[in-house]
C-alpha cells in the first residue's frame, strides 16, 4: 500500500519523529475512511478537490479546530507530493484547496514569580523520584528544549565540565545548549544519584530504570505547574514558552533566542515579543499624562 511506503519514507529518510509519523498515519487513515464511506473512493488518485472540500467541511461540522484541519491537510499535501514525485499520482487534488486561516494565538507561559515558587517553595519527593522530577522541570525551563529532546537525552549528551547539553532537534539537527553554573551543579548531583540507582544510559529514567516516556514527562510538568499557577494549559511546551518569553522580556536578542529554541526561521520566534508589547502598553498607560 502506498501509504505504508510513504510512512516509511518520512520515518527513515526524512527522519520525522515517531510522534509525527503516528499523527500522519492517523490523519491519512481517517481521510481514506471518509472517502470510502462518503464516495466509495479507495485511493487518493480517485479523489478530486471537491471530495477533499467535502472532507474538510465534515471536519468543521464535527467541531475540529482550524489548527487540526490544517495539520491534517499538511499531512495530505506531503503524501500527494510524495506520490507525484514517484509517478504514483497524475494530478494533485490538493492544489485547488486553500488552507484555512488560523487566528494567531499568543503562547501560554508561566509567570516569573510562579516559576520562582516552583523551584523555591515546592517540596519534591525524597530519593531519586523527586530529584528526577525537579530535574525535568529545571531542564525544560532553563534550556527551552522540547519534550522529545528531553526524553531522548543520554548521559554523554550532558557535559558538566563545559556546561553544555547536546540535543537532537527537529530534522535530526543537533544543537548545543548552554547551562548555568547553578544548573550544572544540580545536574552533576542528579547524575551521580541516577547512576547509583540505575546505572549509565538514558539521562532521565523511570523508577524501573527505563527511558522516560512522553506521557510521563507530561504528567510531571502538569502536576507541578498546577501547584504554582492557575493557567489552564499545562505541558512541557508551556515551560519552553516560558523560557523564551522570559528571555525576550529581559532583553535577550531575538536571534539568540531563535538559536536556543532550534527554530528554522526567525518568524517562529517573533511570537515571543508579544509580552514586550504588553509591557510597553502598561508603561504607557501608567506613565503618560494623556493615556
């Protein structure tokens, strides 16, 4: 089946993450299910842009968000492009499909006073478990790394002497992240305790010594952010947003933030200037006599 060949291509040649490959599979299988049920179509080569518009309308009626629809459409475009290049599709039905516009959403972040509470007032469990949970939070907030980058860290990626961490980001791109002296000391202590309990290997592990998995990292972050903040959304990515927002608010140069985050373009980083604008509005409102 062409779908399986495409999924193998994005996994092994394009080096997409397992999470992305699973998302693409689900999105395309859902499309095929809709086309088969609605129009008795079994392959994308039989579909026209009218069928795809009907599929999109069906998702809107089902309450799917514009962002979700765009993600599914992006998966389909990549699939069709793959088939076209290999002569498996004569005409791309997505060419006449317009991408729905997404309203810009400002990134959700934890306020700096709440971050301070997280690391000064919250009590973590005794032993390796509490040390690991704190390390997860410290790494996400102090480096801005992604969840996938976090859980794939190995001991040798963390260079305590040089105070750097090597992460493998999107597109299999490596980057070095600087570490403060304080965090380096904490990581040294964590590494010593982790090796005593579970030996070398993965940097962050479960209580059984196995590699930390994505949902576990999510649960840790959700639990502890909930103790210090009332924000609705709580996830590892929120700490990444907090890292970038706090840097820009405190005067960090945007290109430097871009490199730390591993963004491909500056456009993706510019969203973090939002809070600077809000601060300027407050200063103007409180200081200008005509405000």
